C-alpha cells in the first residue's frame, strides 16, 4: 500500500528531528470561509516560539471550484525541472489531471532556497490490480511513491479542497511568499511556527504534515518515536520525513481514517490516562481504557506534545497526558481558536468570549455545525 | 541533514530589528509625575522591557502598560539597587510567559489573563492577576505573594520553597490542574475553588507529589486518589486558620467577594508526610 | 618573639604534630626508632585539643609574663630575654609541678616516669619546627611577631 | 538484614613499622582501624574500608597497605565481582545502588586513540619558554561580521559585541556545588580560579554572599532545576550564567542532596530551610522543550540586562549534535557538553554506567554540526567529562572545544582517590562531605595552591605541545583536526571524530 | 660607716620576692642602681627545694634559684650576711645590723617569714630540733641524718609532710604528729587528706592525728617525745613544721601598717610611700576572696615582687593574681589546689561544690563554684595535667556552669569550652576565620 524505503540496515534509518514550536488554529464552525489575517497575526504574535526555520499553513475549504479533486501541492527542490517532468509523466499515467499551475509566489520575499511549487487537481486513474483500491488509499500510495522515489520532488499536501503552504522561514514570511492573505480563504486555518532542535530546516520538514486532507501541526518531542515508528511500519506507514510529527500524522490516519475510531477515543490512545487514574474509573470505563492501553500501547505518544490535527469539518487540539506543552482554546460566536499562547488569541480577537485550557490528554474537538468543542470547556480551567 | 548551510535561516527572534529605546521612550511613554503610561502594542518583549527599564531610570515608579499581548518577562529586568523604590506596575490585557520571573520586590497587577510561568523563581514582591494564569505558576517561588483571581494550570507552585523570613504565598480563587504543589518545599498555597459547584471536587490529580515542605490549604473537597503519596490531609489548626483568614481577606481586598462567606466553607490542610520523601530508596 | 599558632579550621585532628614533636625531642630523631626502640618513650610537648569536630594544637605560648616562671621554685624555668623563649632546664627541675598548676594554657606536660616536666622549646637546635613542618594541612604556622 | 557482602579491600599493617600513633584510626571516617589500648594493638573492620587510601597516605611510618580484594568470588567474565556484590546489596536493601565519581567501565577512551602532530622540517616548532604562547580564550557568542567605520583614515569598531568572558587558560573548573562538595573544596576552586585567571562553576548550590565580592568575577553560576540560591543578585554578580540541563554522569536524572547534609550554611546559600532535602528535579519544570529553553535563556538575559553570556550544559547523549544546534538557536552563548565519564557526587550506578555517550564523539559531532549549519561562531563549546590530562584537554580543543571543564582532575589534585563513595558523605579527604570533622582536612590556602599548580603545569604542557605543532595561539588549534590522527579506531569512529587514521 | 651609699632601689631579703622585684624592675629600668640586703650569707636559693635536696633528688648547687652571675648581670649590689634593722622613712635610709646606712629611692621589704615554734618547753634548747625553712636548718638536719633512726615531724601540713617524705627517703622511721584530726587540714578537704594519709601510711610513715607533743624527753638532745595521749615515741630528730609567720620586725616602730603581715595595696606599696613589701612578710590581696591576707606561697612572693618592681620602676601594675595555691606531691600522689577550699569546717552557703572521686584511678576532683558559676577553688588529686587551665578560668572569673560536667574530664581543655569563650581566651594564640 504505502511505499517502503529500504535502508542498508536499521542503523542507517535517519534519526527523527525534534522540534518545538508555536501553534495556532482557527475554525468557523458555521463553515464560513475567511482570510488568513487572524492566523498570520496570531502566529506573528508568538514569533519567539519559532526560529525562522519553518512555517506553514493548512487551509480547509480552499478550492471550492475543484472541491471534488485531489489537490496535490508539489514542490521541486532546487527548482529541478527534470524532476517535474518525471512527476508529471507519473501523474498523467495514474491520474486525470484536470488543472495545474504554478502556485503563485511573491518574488519580493526572499527565502532560503525556495523550490518550485506547483499544484495539480487530479482524480485517480486506476488500472489493473489497483482497480479495487479505494481512492484514498490509491492516492496515498502514489504520494508515498513520489515522496520516496523521486529525487527533489515532494508532495506537500494531497487532500480535496484543502492545501498546505509551508517552507523555511517564519510563518508570516511564508504567508507573504505564497500571498495567502490576498489569494485564499478557508473555514479552517492551522498554522505552525517551527523551532527545530536540530536542524537543517528544509521545506518538506516544515509543518503542517499531511496525508490526504489530514494535517498535523505539532509542538514538542515524541520520546516514544522509535516504538511508534516500528508499530506504524508494521501497518505499512514508512517514515520518510525524519520528524517525529510524522508518526502522529500516520497514527491519526491509521486510527481515524482506516480504523474509523472517533477522535475522542483516538485521543485516549495517543494520550491515555494513567493506570492510577484507570483504577478509579467505573467498571465500564476501566474495561475500555484497559483494552485501549493494552491494544494500542505502541501508539502511546510519550513525551511532551501538543498537536492540532485537522481534516474536513474538524479541527482537534490535543496535548500529551500530563500536558507538558501548552494549549489554550478560545471561542467567539462561531469562531473557535486553538493556540500555544492565550495572548495570541486575544491579539487577533479582542472581544473573545471564552478562553480555556483543556487538561492533558483531553481533546478539544471543533466540528462544523456543532458546539462539541464546549465539551472540553467543562473539564478545563 | 542534507548538509545545508542554513545560516540563512538563523535569526535571533528575540533580538532582531529592535527599535532604539530612546525612540520608543519618546513615542510610547507619557508621564505624569512619577506615573508613566506605556503603549506596548506590537512591541517585542525586549523592546518593551528596554522601555520599562528606561522609564524607571527616568524616575517613574508607577507604570501602566497598555495593550500588552504576549510580551514576556515583564518585571524581570527591573533589578534595581536595594535602596531604590519598589515599583507599582499595572498591566492591561494579556502579558506573556514568565511574568515577573525572578521578581524582586515590585508589585505587578494584571487586568487580564496571564500565561505560563507567572512568578517563576520570584524572590519578593506581589503579582495580582485579575483573571487566570497558565501552567507552572509560582514555580520555584521563594518569596512574595501571588494572587490569581480565577484558575491556574498544571504544576502550579511546583518546587515552591521558603527561606527564613521569606514564605511565598500563592492564593488562587478557582481551582488548579494536575501536579499542584509538586516537589513543594515550602510556602503557602491557598486554593479557594470559588468556581466549583457545591460538592464538586477540585480538578487536580497528583497533588503534592514529592512534596517535602510548605502547606496547601484547600477549600472544598477532593478524593483521596487525587493526592500524591507524599501528602497527608489534616484539619487546619488555629495558626492555619489565622493564615487562611488573612489571605482570604487579602484576596477579597484585591478582587471583591465576601470573605466571611468564603471562610465559612470547609478548609483542608495538605502537608508532606515526610521531609525526606526519597530518603529510603537508595542502597548505601 | 614568634610563636606557633593553630588554625583550628584546618586542624584535622591527626595528631601528627604530637607524633613529630615527640620525634623531634627523641634521641634518634627517627620516627620508628624513637617510638619502638628508644628506652624513654618520646613525649610530645604540645597537645591536640579535641572536642570533635573541633581540634587544634596548643603548645607553650612563650608568654611575655610567664606564670610558670613565676611559680617555678627551682629556677628551672626562665624567660630568655633575647629569644623570648620560655626555657626549661631539666637539670634544674625537681618536678614540683607548680608550673603545671599555673600555666594558663595547660601547655606544660608531665613526664611521669621522671618526675619532671617537658615543654615546647620551638625545636631549638633543630632545622625546622617539627610540628609546623609536619602538619599535613598547614594548620600550624609559626608567626614572627 | 545480613547482606553477605564480601569486603572490598584488604588492609595490611606492618607491625614492625607501626608506632601506634593512631593517625589511621583518627583519619578513617569509616572506622576501619580500631586501637585497643589495653592490648596495645589495632583491630580491623575491613568490610568498612572503601579504599580511599587516606590512612595509607597519612601513616607517618608507611606501615599500611590497602589493596583491592579482587578475586574472592570464583572468577567469571560475565558475573563479575561488582555485579555479584551489587546483587547482594540490592537483595539486602531493595534500594537503588548509588555510586559517586565518574564512570569506571572500560568504555573506549578516545583520547588514548588520538595522537597529536608536531612540526618537522617543513615548518618550525616554537620554543614556548622563550617565545609568546597565547592561551587566552574568549567564551561567548561572536558576531558573524563586524561593522567598521572609517573616518579620517582611522578604523573604528561600530558593532556592538556580545558579552564575552576571557579565560587565561582554556581550563575551567566544572560545576561542583557547595553541598555536594565541602565549603573548603568549593572555596579552593574559587581561589584557584581567581589566581589563575580562569573560572569556576558554582553548580546549583548557590554562591555564598560573602564570597561574591571576591570571587563572583570568576564564577559561572548555575541555574538548574532546583533553582537553589537563584535570585537576581546571584545572577547579576556572576560572570557567566549556566543553565544546567544535564550532567554526563547521570543524563536525565535529577539531584538529591539529603536533608542531613543541608547544614545551616548550605541552607543559607541555597536559600532553603535547614535539614530539608534539596531536590533537584530531573527536568527544569519550565523547560519541556527547546522553545522553553529559549524562554529561560532570555529570562536570564533579561534578568541580567543582557550583560552576561548564558551557557547551557547538557549531557552527551545520542542526538547531542542536533540538540546542541537547537540550544545555539535558542540563544545560548555557550554550549557545554558533558560526556559519559563526567563525575558526580551521587548517581544511580545503573545510570552512571549505562547512559550517555563518550565526550570525544559527542564533541566532534557537535562541532561538525554547528559548522555545517554555519552557527559555530554563535557559541563557544565547552568540553567536559573525563578530561584527565593536558593532553586530553588539548585534544579536546583540537576536536573543536573552545574550553575544557575539569572536575575530577581538580578533585584528584585536591586529594580525591576516586574511591567512588562520594554519596556516603564520609569523604575522608574532606571533599565530598559536610561533616565538619572531615571538611577541615582541606585547607583552601593549600588546596587552592595545588589547583593553581595543576593549571600551571597543564598550561605549560599545552604550550609545549602547541609549540611542537608550530602554532603560538590556542585558536589555531581549535577544531583543527589536521593535527590529530587516530590509532586503533574503526572507520565509523574516525568518521565521527572527523580524524584521519595515523599515517594518512 | 660614714659614707652612705644611695641606691635608687633597695631590696631587703633574698628570695623569690627579691628576685621577682629585680627581674621586674630591670625589664623596665636598665640603669637605676639596685642594692639587696641578704641576711644569709649565701647566693639566692629556693627554700622550697629543701625537701628535694634532702631526699637526694638534687645537689646543693641545684638549690640556687638563679645562676651565680644573676646579680652581676642584673647589676645588683648584694650586701650579704647582714640584716636590716631599721627604716627611716623620712630620711629614706635603711640601717643595717653593722650600722651601715643605705639610702634608697624605693624600698622593698621582702623579708619573708619565719617558722613558728609551738610553745613547748625545751624546744629552743635542743640541738636536734629544726625548722624546715633555711639552709642552716638544712645543714643541721644533714648532720643528724647520719645517726638518726627515728624522726618526729611536728605538723601535718605541707611543710611537715614534705619533710616527712624526705626523711622517709633517707631511711628513717618517720612519725608525723598532727593536732587536727587529719593531715593538711587547712589546706585541703577531708577526701584529699584521707588520700594523702593513705599514701603516707602505705609508705610506712606513722601518723598521729589529734595529737601533739606534750613533752620532750632528753637534755641537749631530744631522745623521745611524749605525746598528748601519753604515747612515747623515740626521736633522734625533731622537725617543726607547723607554719610560718611573717617577719615584719622592720615595720615595727614605723608608719608601715601591719595586720597579719605588712599591709600593701595592689601596687604592693605599703602605707608609707616609696616603701613596698611582698612575699611571706606581707599581707596581700586574695583575688578569690577579696580579702587582704598573708599568702606565704612561692608564686605569690615572686609575682608580688615582680609587680612591686614594676611599680618601683614607675610602671603602674596591680597584683591581683594572688591566692592560695599549692602544687604538692606526697610519695606518688600529686595534688594541686587553689582558691577557696570548702571543707566541713568552713561552710559557706553561697558556694556550691561539685566533686568526683574515682576509686580505681584514685583520681579526685573538686570544684567550688560561686552562685554565679565562677570557679572559686579547686582540688585535683592524681591526674593533675593542665590544671593551670582551671586556675586561668578562676582568675578570669568565668562562669563555668555551661560546661561544668566537662571539668571532670581527665583531658579537660580549651576544646571543652563554649566556642565564643574559648576563642576569646585564645584569641592571640590561634588564627581564626581563615576559611
């Protein structure tokens, strides 16, 4: 299904990179699309959380005109046109490409080694043994192939009606570079400002990370990375991005998309309650949580993290079970915010109505046309 | 990875492109006697703190800072000679992390919520937050007082300590999240739980894990399993009651409310069961 | 006149000053020989005061107005005006112990076998002051006044 | 419970030399020697002997021998004596096995596999006794470039420099806190640093107020997870502030000064009540990630009005290069790397012996990574953990360090014999103890002189070696792998060290 | 003698007080003329050494208190073999028994004491009856030693017992007669007396307590004595050692006040300006009791003389260290004592007593404390090492209650004092605050 990259030996599997960061997400639960001003200003307010080595945005409700097609954002590093040729040949063979264009950029913004960025709106063109493969799986496998096999080409995002814009720089520079504020609207904006512990900062390593329309922005380090990775490899997810966030994205994909578990449960897999807490639960819960921990032990994300996971209709904020990384939620009318720092929300929404910090492991689930996010308010302070 | 030389991407986001302090002083500060009012809108934290220091050096002792959104370390740089006046600082809106870190004697009043790290390693002074505060409030605090009107986040009063006449006090009007008083080695934490329903237990788990000094007074109830195993529960004695009484009244002075009504509820006292919680785990 | 002073903060109570003082005043001046083979057991002329953890060595202060000299009935003790030393002449000493009774420092020691006293002579005639030069921690110093 | 432990040492007394002066008895805090007045003989309690050699060193007649008792269990390469002893101790107590000092396991010491170069024919070597030989080093962040204004034909510096601290010799005393070590030991380090023009590191036990006037100018003060003694005055009086994240001997582990060691004085310096445990949590609870570290770095810079370099000390661990890069990007002016052979006053044996990586590999990796990323000039790199000689120090500098932390070497200079019993608090050498009877054994006047002598001899040796290399300034050797060659190393090791094999 | 010599300083007497005075004044005034009038025709010797000589421990030469060149080096004109008979304080002249006249600037009377002979008939006529006080006594005793087998010592005080021990060592059968019910009665307490009695008896000295001589038998020679209780003891040698009385004849007929000795102030000056007195002939200040008292003890004489010397040379110094003190040994028993000695007979309610007696080691310690905890007296028997520290504590009037238990430690020393006190006392002797 997914493409395995073979290494000479385990010894040469690259280490993950660790990073810490600033996160922000905003969603209109009424589905109303809006521009990027709030997201950009908020992340700018938290500039000190990043280091200018990565910034990126995920936007949902991005391409209403092409909303039925997979939107592939592909970058060609070093503006490698040969790679572009190979990719386009591949795309033509496996997809119907209904439209493609260079993603417009502002030439006045100087960034580190900007690649050529191109977008393709495609529909699967299946053949042979792949006829019966569901569309999503088909797209993923092709994306994985491109990412791992074609030098200098990298798929930023591949979801429908959604897209990821990211690169090396501060997020506001990325926004300016891709002219997000002028050109795009969406009903969910998530944004990430990266502070890699190690790193070279390359465009593909910036957040959000995505599979299909699933995107993840992450702050923290997943100390259990090695254990998580091996489990996901067993399920044919191969980590090629060398960032710990990748395992989170795959875990979410595995549990939510492929296994169909609701986010509320997934949250308890990634950030399970302590055994000590389980001991004091009702019998029903005790049984449930014990089973979850036993079954999904390898997906316990240990170490500090906060993530904002988004896909169509949904934006989820989650921290590790002892909340070693911060998150604050806020709401005003139908707008719901998630942020690393509360001040950033206030800065972009002066008349905020609610602000709360959910406890560790307790997801804030923001869904279209619901008030589900308020459930976490009750457990929060 | 990739062997990139990414010097290009290296910028010191704390220090890049700062506006000169003289310029800021002339454009952002208006003074009236010893009072100064500062517009912090859009300032980087270092700019704001440069400006605060400058304003104080120019003789202001009463500072009002407006339009604060996330600027860090307010109060930290104000290390003045011992004979200098203590400052009174009002912060409007939302200060950033490490508000009053290492604070030495000044008073900071926040009209808005505060973020993480309020009073980090604070030595003396007073911080009053008309709102709530984030995680690790009063971490390693050694002296002075912090009053938070509403709730506080995780690891509140972690490793709070005391030293001779310095006994730090943290009063929280609402409740706290997990690991309240972790490693606590001294000082007083008073958790009023004013926002809890009747009979609703406090929210925090692992209260006082590793606690080996100080005392937590808790108004309202909690379940046994919410406590760390290093903590014991006692009814408050007369001295405790005097403490509680004093700080509840101070709390009400700052934020309003009826002290007698608050004092009417049941208080519990949490203290470490041992001053040497980890004395026995080693083989000598 | 100089005197040997103790630094109690550094005195570690090893008593090596006593050992070496005894050697200094032994016949052979050889530590093993002095202790194991000489007829007269070598005696130290100072004492390490001990009340653990406190320790410090105390020996004759060679007082300006020595009470021991005043009390000496035999003239065996006298203060040498030139060197400032309080000198003891064992030939003259009868062992009445008046000096023991009057020395405010308790720094005159009884040699019980011989009914006489011994006291610090600042290692007169030797190369170094043994207690000072053998103190591993330099807790004894000679201070010239 | 009876522990069935076998004694670790054999103590022998030559009766023909023993003069019964009882120095051994008085000097042994473990009460190994017991003199019986009635019988005029000594009895031994060998099982209490820790092999510190104090009695041997002080015996005025050389009558004592203490040597390890190696082979009383049946020899077994797998179940070695220490493994057996530890098992028995754990069976008897159920406790975590503690140890002190640095790792003593035969993990490869790369210093011993690196050889230095010398000038022959093609360039001259230099005689350091007669010609200038510069060892002065500046610790702190350097700018990428300088702005120079030229007016009236005169060049003038127009850039503002970052705070930097000069050391006369690139040797700095490692962090050893007052409390872990005794006051005289601490004072000795301060006095020696002052005299030699180098720095000492207070560790996280604070810096006594009365020492600040005289010694703060050569102090690196630590802000560690316990925040002991940290206030604005402490921070502002120091020369450099160091955030301690980890320690080579026990990466990922906190510290724990038991209450009984918290005397009045220690309590005062740490600003905690007397007799309470001083717990240093494993992490700093305001640092759970790199941007939090950045927050603390800048909090400290704020607290000191941006006048002091801030150092971050980490243990050498698997991703050390990446972490160091992040630390520099987080705003640190100095990165200190502490290798697996670094010392400690107390650490769980399992951690000390098994966690972390050797300094040499970590240092080379960090230096390389920072250079690759173009940010090596943004920080100074301090190498710590198991530097045993001037040769180790100079090799560390050649591998990329700006300066070298020396801890264990300094302790040995003070008298330490590496008996590894620091955690017992009964250090017979007066170093790692708070027992006033034992701490008196160090006379700072004397001990500081030993340390100054050590620094002096190392600095002479370094100068000799530099002269041999044909350079007369230490910076010409810094990161100069050309002057190093490896012997007996495998390809991957040479690669990581970035050093050619001997003969290449 | 028509030419009268004038001296800046004139000293009458030739013993400890005189030497103390010379050494004191010469440390200040190196050139002023000094003369000394000595009744005995011998170089200055130590009376206290008589028993040591007698018991064979020292030679005659070793009895001299100072080297032979002492007076020369001190530039003192010594007039030996003459007695001063009159002081003319108005003229500042002293008249000698040969009619010589010596003018003085300052005068010290250090005439000492004389042994008291009880009023027993025949005492003054018998040829084998001696005091134990002077070289002539000694010479007389020495002659008798050759023949004597039985010696009777009258008086169980310090002098008597020392004589007894010396005679015992000469192989004599010694009989000690003591009027009181115990030996050393005024000097030490009962316990100590009994320890001494035991020691003497063990050595074979016969003790007769509550007893004295009723009658002497013999004509020119005492042959035996009849005791009060009727016992008759053979006696070849009779030593009288019941005490010493001040020799103050010179003061008679002058304005010099006398009261159990020549009265002096703390500067050792008598009631007549320019005239000083010290030693056994004087009545000096006892710092323990605060009383003026005759303290006929060697150290007091020397120190009193020394202080007088300073004052005579113009340097004001007070003698406030005098009190009763004794370092004694009888056979193997060492005893030191100083200050007030509370015994059954002289109770004082304001004084407390703490004491310890160790049967095994025969060590005995007793301390007398005032109400405010100051040491007012002590007795040590057996282990006497470092006794001077107690005397020092006594002199400095230190409240010892905080460490009074430690006083009984055999190795009591400065280490046992409270920190502050110890360093105060030793401030010049140690180097503190070096860490």
